[in-house]
């Protein structure tokens, strides 16, 4: 089973809450769970992916994400010291290859909008997980999300506006979903302090 000396931290939160920033800064390594989105090619008449009321694939529905593959990859990382993560293009909703992650000194930090869906599978496999939901005001996440998605050309503007409004309205439900799954809600500033405290001194001193 995974080594008890290697902390595994799951960061959850609304889209735009800063999960990727914190995981990239403090993770050793940073596991991007959004890489485990299902590909658009899996959307068929016989086996459709979840859809929004306005007829688009609902990429904010957990049914568009492969939680089993994500859990297996994290267990493999903790057991063997390495694993492969798909490079998922959000713009095209398809894989463009894979990248290899290796354990290093410090905590493994995994983050994604469906991090709550992988907590129970990991714990059932005997993995000790610290699950944290990042608390950020909804208006703040809405603005950050739109700026980020436009900068990265993730989807066409009409889609981003419709999605953004839907996410803004559902954000309270997202938090409740995470808390029910077993996450603890922590303000972003405090999350940053906690993660910094887990780093080697050369990293933890930069705050």
C-alpha cells in the first residue's frame, strides 16, 4: 500500500478558486485530475455523455470524468513513485498524449473540479487522504474563471458565458457536495499557509 510518509492532499473547490495555482506551487508533484476528463469521441448515440439544458455536453457533470482511472493513477504514483496522466485539451475535449509524474520530497497534491468523486475510491483502497475545499466568494471565482478561460481559449465565448452563469448559480451546491463527500472547507489564505507548512524550508519560506 502507499507509503504513510507521502501525504496525499485533495484540493477541491469551484472552478476559478485557485486549486491549480496552489497545487502547482506546493505539489511534489501536482496531479491535474482534469486530465481524466472523458474524450468527446466517447459521446455517441448509444452511450451519450451528460448534456446541459442548452444542448451542449455538460463538462461540469461528474459523468464526463473517469474517477476510477484517476484513483488508479494516484495509487500507482504512491506505490511505485511514478504514473502517467493524460494531456487533455479542454479546447478540443480530447487527449494529446500523456505525461509522466514522479514522486519528490513533499506532498502529492491532486486537484480538479471532481476531486470529491475520487475521495471515497481512494479511501476504500487504503489511501490516507487530506481533503480540503477552498472557500472563495462566488463573484471572485466567476471573474477569475472567465478571464482564465478567455486567455486560454478554452471554449467559444457564448458557451463560456452560459457556463459561467450556470456555475455561479450552482456554487453553493458545489460546496455542499464537497462537504457531504468528506472535505473540510478552508479559506484560501489558510490553505496556502497549511500547504507551505508541509514543504521543505527552502520552499515553505516563500509565502
